C-alpha cells in the first residue's frame, strides 16, 4: 500500500510542477494577464477540477511560481558571491546578479515581488528559498556587524527600486551601472573618523 501512495505522491508532485512550469512559460510569453485556469488546463491537458485540486486559484499559482523563482535567485546570487570572495567585490557581484535576474526574467520577478501572493517575509513562516536569497546579501557583510541584516534589507530594497523603476522607464536604464557603483560604495567605503553611527544622534 505504501508503494501505491508513494507513486501517487510522485504523480501529484509531477502534476504540480507541470502546472507551475506552464504558468511561468505562459506569463513569460504573454504576460500574467493571460494566465488563467482555463488556459493552463489547455496547456497541461488536465481538466480545470484537476488544477483546482492543486491550486485554489491564480494567486496560489503565482505563489508557487514565486517560490520556484526565489530558489533560482538564491542559487544565482550564491554563484555570484562565491566567484568574488572579497567583501566589496562580493557585494557588487551579488547586486549585479540581482539586477540581471530581474531584467532577464521579468515575468518571474513580477511573481516574486509585484503580484499578490500569500508569502510571508521576515517571519518564522518564511519559506526557506526566500530566506536563502536574503542570506546571500547578509553574507556580503561583516559577521561582526550587528546591523548587517538591516544593511542587507536596505540594499535589497534599493535594488528592487532600481529594477522596477528602470523596467518601467521611470529612470534611464543606461544609468544602472552608476547607481550600482554608488549603492555599493555606501556600504563598502572605509568609515572615516567622525562619521555618525547608529545611536550617536541626539
């Protein structure tokens, strides 16, 4: 009996991934507006009730695509960081890899950061792939710096703004390298005597 259950679980996992892959491919070619349960059912050759047995609607499908994307992003950032072990170089490499990821996978990036999902960030319920991506930024900073998670959050936030504003034409795409250099310099330049640090104001 356990063998039958295992086979069913494998088949279910296969169907799950097939639906996720089909949704991502459809979004990449026609945009997320084209991703409907009817279109997905046609692409994967399952009935709509079968789709609903895996996902209770479009938001759940987007969430599954986003989790896949965070796993890819974490691996992408890790390769960039390990290829540039010096702290300043590592941060720039990770930031560059992040912006490239957003540019090269716009539909996936939308699922991860723009479209509604039920993903929780910065909480005990945060899925491991999300945390893994964030940890690549954290790893670029001094482990003795108690602010390094805060700095990683600010860095990620700035990169997200750069990616979205550039993609929408709100800021010129050809200025991205200069923005990236400026951002990295803020966190890698040697601290000078007299610089204000946390808790010194007031």
